[in-house]
């Protein structure tokens, strides 16, 4: 049987942490930063964790996860 392929779109968006949780970037910080408040831009900086309800769905797309 052939190997399961990684979903490339998911691989670019998600990373699996050492403990097995999934990190994701926050949306809305690619452009138009001038119109956003400094507080909002600061909140968008760090990565976020995927909700536990969605983790299993995403792990199916990442066979190494």
C-alpha cells in the first residue's frame, strides 16, 4: 500500500508542537495594518492553538502529526 500524502495546504498553515497540540497563525495580519489599532496588531503577532474539537480533523491532513 502506498504512503499517505501530506495535505500541502495544511502543512503550510499548521505545525505540531512537542506535546502534540497544533499551532496556527492568527488571521487578518497580512496587509492593511495601518487601519488596525496598535493593540489589535500586538494581539495578532503570536501564534494561537487550534481548538481541541478541530485537532483530530487537522491531524488527518498531517500524517506526521
